């Protein structure tokens, strides 16, 4: 199914991948799962109202960037507090051998073709956004197949599963079920 989403001539997408590989994604000072562009990619409507700075668009790993860890931003969790139930973003820091993940992300079969937009995500579909991080904390936001919507290709999933989750944080982002308040009683 993911192959159908890539569309186009396989030789054209290989040429697109090679052209974009030379430039790669822009490097940021760090990974941020709450940046407006990440929240928008994860499907949150009010993404522009965040206090976090803008980050570059997702792209390919730039030549010369040496990743030592990853930060995976995902949806699907909910948190509850006094205000009600919140849709949350989960930020998972992953460490270990990132080479299989990078190999999977740069494989021509998983690289999104230039100028294509990801398949629209279903309302309840899980979404993901991925950062690769170097030894000094600089990060690149990596383009995921299908825009990070739904199930990732096996090689990418296996690359992520091979890493160890060393830190997991949940951040409330969007109130989805306000807590009901008691009606005032008459006196």
C-alpha cells in the first residue's frame, strides 16, 4: 500500500532521491516535538499558537551529518488533568546503533518523491515525526514515508525497534474532552 502512495516512475523517484540527498534537511539546534511544523505534521489544528520556535521542514539526512540518537514524536496518547482530557504528543529519545534506521530511511523505496504530498491521514490514525540527533545535540528532521501517517515500512520500524528508549515524555497539546463542571445550586 505504501508503494502505491509513492507513485510515479521508479527511476524518476530514484533520481529525485539522489538530487535531494545532496542537499538534505536543514540542521537545527535540537529536536523539538512541540515546534509548530511538527505539531502540524502530527495533525494538530492549533499548531501555529505554540511558543516553540519554528523548525525546518523534514527532509533527507544531509551528507556529513552523523546521527548518534533519534527523537520520535508520536500521537495516540491522552492525558487527563483538571481541565479535562488532552490529546498528547509523546517524545521518545532513542539510543543505540542508528545505522540500520538511517539505511532504511535513505532506501529509494522509502524516500518520498519530490513534489508529492503525503496521503491524507485518517482522523484516528497514528502519526509520527522523526529527528536524528548528533553527538552535540544538533538535529535534523527526517522525512518519513507516507508523511509519518499510519504504519511505517518494515525496515524503518525495525530500525526504530532496534534502538533503546532512554527517555519518554508526554505533552498535552489539544483539549479533546473538557471536564464537565457542576451546575451551581440555587439558594
